[in-house]
C-alpha cells in the first residue's frame, strides 16, 4: 500500500506522477493530483486543469485572464 501525499490515504491502487525535473509524486486519486500539481491562473487564481495559456512565463486559465493581466496578442481561438 502507498500513502497519498495530499490526503494521506493509504491505498493499494495509488499511482505515481514523475515531473520533468525528476520529482516523483504519489496520489490516490486524480483530484489529489490536480490539487497538488495543477498550475494556478495568475489573474483569477483558479487551478488550470485544461490547456491554459502561457504568456511571458506566467500561466493563465484562458486568453481573457491573460489580457486582463496586461498580456497582448493572446486569443482563445484563431
């Protein structure tokens, strides 16, 4: 059994996620993985579960938030 690093549940079906920098995380559910790993929109502070938008090294949930934060040339759909 493996313990989830977010909720502490000791679960036989836990899974691992390895990041690009080699860090390894263990979770018992996708909701715990999202809670720990999803980036947060720089403007509205929501966790970005979908594609998101990166502008000048910052992450936004969509073009609207990127534009609201002063980023230019970002559109949701081209």
